[in-house]
């Protein structure tokens, strides 16, 4: 059981690191990094699911029920090292859930901002700037502040 727990713990730690990189990229406007980070997150999520399934299969094969209660019992039966690894894994999983929600909120905030900006720009039937880049006044004649 300990081997399974340590593998899962390592994978969740790697996932947390990617979540931090994702948050940093969004905070600092490095949006071009997001597709690669999303790909890494997806790979890690797949790996976490496989590791979780392997651990749960091992605990069921040993006579413990599937799910959290069975994992608690299996870790306790295996001794202090497994119990500590299980507790650390549960704590890291809670942190990953919270960090993933934080990043999701950041994404939706950026989407809302972008959508509001688009609505503002599209609100007027007349374009604010003409094809020549000159700001149009209400009469549509344009305002030239610098002629060169």
C-alpha cells in the first residue's frame, strides 16, 4: 500500500506545481504558456486516476472496501508510514482541489473581462476608430491631433 500512496503523493505534488505555474502565467499575462500547461495538467490527471485505481484495486484485493473508508482502514492496518503517507496524500488532494478552483476563478474572471471589453467595443454601431486609425468624432469627420 505504501508504494501506491507514495506514487500518488508524488503525482499530486507535480500537479500542484503545474497549478502554481498556471496561476503565475495568468497573473503575469503569459497566456501563450497555458495550452502547454493544460496539456501537462491533463496528463497528470490521467496518471492520478490510474494510480488511484491501482491503489484502490490493491486495497480491495486485501479485503478492504473501496473508497475513502477502505483506504483509511488499509493505511491504518499497514502501520505508521502508510498512515502518514495517506494523511499527506489527502491533504495534498485538498490543496490541489482548492488551487484548481482558484485557477478556474482566474480563468472565468479573465473571460468576463474580455467579454465585457468586447461588448463595450461593439456597443456602438459606429466604429470609434476609422480604417485609417483616426478617432472618429460624433459627426464622423475624425480628429487629427498630430499631422505629420
